[in-house]
C-alpha cells in the first residue's frame, strides 16, 4: 500500500504539482465510507477529511469547502491497485485545490478535472510508473492490470453523469488544447475551465 501511495505522489511530482507527502491515506470499508460522504454520494470510492474550527462539522465534500487543514485522504478498501491509485489521484486533486485556496468550484469543473487526474494516473502507472513492474507477481497480473485500466478508462470516457462524465470530457478537451498547467492556473484564477474555442 505504501508503495502505491508513493507512486501517486511521484506522479504528482512528475506534473510539478506540490503535495504534502506526509498526508495520511486511510483505507476504510463501505460502511465507514458512508460517514465521509453525503447521503446522495453513497457510491463514492474516496473522500477527504479536514480538521476545522469547532463550530464546523469534521467532514468535507466537494460542495462544502471551508478553511482548515486536511487530515487525510479517505479511500474505500478492496479495489485493485490500478483503481485504488486512480481514486487516490482523484482525491489528491481535490486536496490540491483545497490547499491552494480554490473553493466553491462548480461541481462539473472540479469533479471533471479530478477524474481526469485519475485517468492520467492510470496511463502513467501502466506505462512509466516506477514501481509498476516491481509490484507484479506474474506476467498474467500485468496483463490483467492493463486490461482493467483499459476498461476503467472506457467507463470514464462513456460516463453520462453531468459532473463525472461530461465534466471529465470537458476537462480532457481543455487539457488537450492548453496543457494541464495552463488549465489548472486558469481554474485557480477564474474558477472555471478555459474555453476551447479561444486562447486564454
């Protein structure tokens, strides 16, 4: 597990995105996961938890940002490594926005770019991830991981959800046009994706 966490941090470093590498990652079961999400989000695989002022609740969703210190990434236990790592990369992007003072983003923008980070991590992990081959136990496992990655990518590409699906496709178009750094800088400044129809 620690190897996978280091791998996700390495991916972020490769993109010049600074993250606190002492940030805890907690693995929880489905029941415990419900404590970190609102009732309409009972199928989520990850979340973040923050330490906040006493008058505020201790849990945070993408739509309930406030000032505070991030305590941990909360990840649902039991997923294959490629899916778990993608979930970490997704949640780490939420944490990156929070730590950079980016709050109250439109859900479609935030979940879209976070999903894109998970998508990008899967490709990185299966091609250039430093620990990928070291983690394998057999050639069959490597092939399984790559096929699972392809399947997960297809699900993300075809997702009809407004935030996780269309938001992801919007983010991918913007990053393909302008590059990740430009897109993130634009989100931090303008709280929206740059238009793909004109240079920003």
